[in-house]
């Protein structure tokens, strides 16, 4: 009886661990550089380097690195990402994907040339196909690049894991990995384009539409510091900015669009010299992405429709979620509670009753 019970428990645990598991396979050039960005995402279970060809490709031999790298097959170097779709959405994974490739290069990626290094999203079902197409459409709409987006969206065939020495290459050979990433041109390309928006959508909240102004309008509207912080991911000086010790009641909005971001009720003194909040007013109006600048990994916070750089979020804050949203004053405009109705934010007066 004990043995049978143990077997059932094992099967139950196995089922529970995989019930929310989904997978997507992405081609982005040399797979050495495509593991690290995804393995750090909460909700990603595994990232495996390997090979895949389109679903309509027939009679291919089982791939090896020698076969694929020769360019004489239809296989593409890919990473297969297994993730918990209750903890991380495919849209978030694709945002990271776009930020780590050059989707306008139809001849390969950076120093790696040929069809085996092309960019491609191999979907598993129609839902993934639609999400991938919407994500690509968003990228095209905001004109992040001057050239057309050529990344293919195709039904994938069988996934073949690459040889063991290719797995987690960035961990096993960190110096060679970093040297290769820089010399190939990938590292500089990512840094040059990291501040450009992936999405150019309008956000509608309580019948108000928030839309990012044009570049010309931003330069006319913002001070040099505000522009540097919000558009160039700059950082203002601690203890020498407008709101670091500001205690008046009201809300803080995106200085570029007016999107409501944070409430004074969630503001606290973190000792950092910048405004700190335990949470946004509405999580749907902010977005986060991985930031690997300054030789460390941080989580950047940006406004949703304005795509303005706000600051970073850390896991060392008070409150039930333990978050510290460390935000630049230069990215914010403060609306006192007595002016909320006049400024068009009357719905937020209820926060202060």
C-alpha cells in the first residue's frame, strides 16, 4: 500500500509540475548568446540549445553541430524555452527575444552568417502564432528600426537538443562567451537599441488615452535632465532631486504622458536618495524588463504607453510583496490630492479618504 501511495504521489507531483508548462522555440543566431537572457526570468523552467527546422521540411537526417553549422540543411540554431504560463506570459518572453536580436538581418545574426543563424519564432499552436504575430506587428508599428522586420514566424518540427558542450556555454566558458558576444557585434547592437520601444500602443484608462509624444514634442516639453532620464535611461543624483523626500499627499504621473504611476500612500524613505514606492497605482500601467548594463542584472521599470525610463525595482522593500520601486524624480510629475479633480484625475481622490 505504501509503495502504491508513493507512486501516486510521484505521479501527482510530476503532473503538478508540468500542468502549466508551455514551450516556445526561438532562433536568434548562435545559441550560445540566446540562453542567458531567458534563464533569469521568473517562471522559465529551462532553456535548451538545439536545432529545429520548419514543419514542412522533410527527410532531414538527425542534426549535429557539424551538419547545421555547414549551412547545408534546413536546420536552424535555436533555444527551446519551457515556461510556466501562469508565472510568465509569452508576450514577456518575446519582448526579451526582440531585445537580444537584430530582427532586420535576413542573412544571419551579427558575425554568424547563413540560413542556420536566421531569426525565427517556431510556434507550437495557433494561439502562440497569433501572439507572435501581434508582437511582431507591434515592433513594426513603432518603427524601432529603419529596415523591415524579417524575423519569420513558422510552425516548428522536432526539436533536437544540441551537444552537451553547447549547453549553458555562458556559464561553462564565461570569458570566451563574453568575448564572442562583444567581438561578434551583438553586445554593442543590444546596447545601442535597448532604449527604443518595442510597443507603440496607446493606453486607455478610465476613458483617458495616454500616448507617447513625438520626439520633437518630447524635446520641447522636457528639460535636458528629464529627457536624459526618460529617453536615454539616465539617472539623476541621489538626495539632490525633486521628490526624494517629498511628503505631500497626491499621485505621481509619467512626465511624458500623464499616465498615473504611483501614490504618496505607497511612498517611503528607503535611504537611497531617490523616491521609493512599494507598488504602482496600477501594475497595468508600468512594465519591466531585464537591464544588464553596469555589469550587473537589474529589473528596469518603464511606463507602459510612454515607454519612459522610470528607474528600477528591487526585492528589498517593505510591504507584503517586498518590492522597492526606486524611481527618478525627473520621470515624474506630482499632482496634489486637492488638484486631482482639476487635473483630470478625480477617480484617484478615493485613495485619500
